[in-house]
C-alpha cells in the first residue's frame, strides 16, 4: 500500500479547504481527479474522500462517483478509506457519504474506524477534545480532521497468521449455536473463535426483519473495536438500508474498522435458510477468507 494519502474531493471547498490544509500539515498526500480516474487508479492507496455539500446538503458529484463504484467502473482493491464531509445538516450528505463508503468497501477497500467525520454549518456537533476548555468549534474541527488524516497515514494492515474471531449475534441461542457448529466444520483451519470481545476480528451475524437493526444488534457494535465483518440475512426488503445503519453504528460512530467486502448480504433468506444452503454457506466461508487476508 502506497504511503502518500490520495485526496479525492467532491464539491467546492471553502471552510473544508482550510480544515484540510491543517489536517495534511506534515503529511504526504496527492490529489486525485475524479473525472480522470482509471478503473484501478485508487487501488492499494490510503484514500481520504473530502466532500463539501451545497446549501441543501447535497453533492451530485459524490453520488455520481458512488454510481461508478457500483457499476464496477472504479475499484479500490487493497486500499483503506476515510471521509470528511462538510455541509448543511438535515440534507442527504450523511446518507450519501455512508453509501459511498459502503460502495468503496464492496470493491475491496477497508474502512478506517471512525471513518466519517461530518460537520454541519454551525460545526457545534463535533466531539469536544478532552482537556481543551477554550477550544473553538473550528479548532476542534481542525484537530479531529488532523487526527483522522494521521490515523489514515499511519494505517498499517498486518495479517495475523492465526487470527482470532469473536462471533456475535442478537439472534436466538439455538441459531447462534447452529452457526458456530457450521463454521467449525466448514471454515479453514486459520480461523480461531474467541469467547472474548478483545479478539482481533469480530464477525457479526444479523437478520433484517424490519428494515432497521434492532437495539440488541446495535448494542453489539457499541462496545467493541478491531476489524469487523457482517453476515446479513435479509428475508425482508431494505437490506441496503439495513447495511448502511450497521455501517453508521460500527464505523462512523464506533471504533470498528470494516474488512474489505465486509458486508455480505443474503437477500431473500433468513439466517436459518442461509445455514441450510451449501452455496450460501460457501459464500460466507469465502467472505471470512477475505477478512483474514
């Protein structure tokens, strides 16, 4: 993975331009022109997306790039991504930012923990820096952006020879045990299940029944950290929105990083039906292999 950060910008930066200038001080970076990006132009890079929304909280250029990712016209295999989004609160920029990050993940990019730094016009929603009594909102914004850029620059993926996984789910105890038994017989020998939440990796099994994750599932993502992969059985419609909600909780607000291609959807199938399907279980097995690389 190349060291200089690749900066991919959407929109006309005003305040965000000043924030980025502070964030990249002392860090090597290169700008990338979205319009001229070849299919593999962002592969094996550390990528920071910077988005300035318009007065309505929209950015059509970002949506267009997301569509390119979904069509397979651009890939981020072997890369890691993060994002700074600046815009009017109440607009679509937050959801669109998550869609872009999820699309990038689907093409092979990992996502940094706390991958989305979002600010509204009044920038009062940004988390305060501990110990800073007289810190202005703009100073706070700059420091958080600097922290994000530094973590991205210092990111160094190191494959674990015998990785430990913490398997968790809010589904019934019987379903959990059946999945554990299935994995024990099907997954490769380099997977070791851990009973503690301090494992290097977490594998979440979730089921979309209502279009939104329930409180128990979200709670599983509030207290962990490390690398995350999600297996989402979706007997109901709305699996994409369900995945965005998990991403928001785990990687935008939480301390998980998302493994490349870390959201595996089983549309039209319950968790029990996935377990009974050899092809579906093989997809899960392959997904775990990708998480371990």
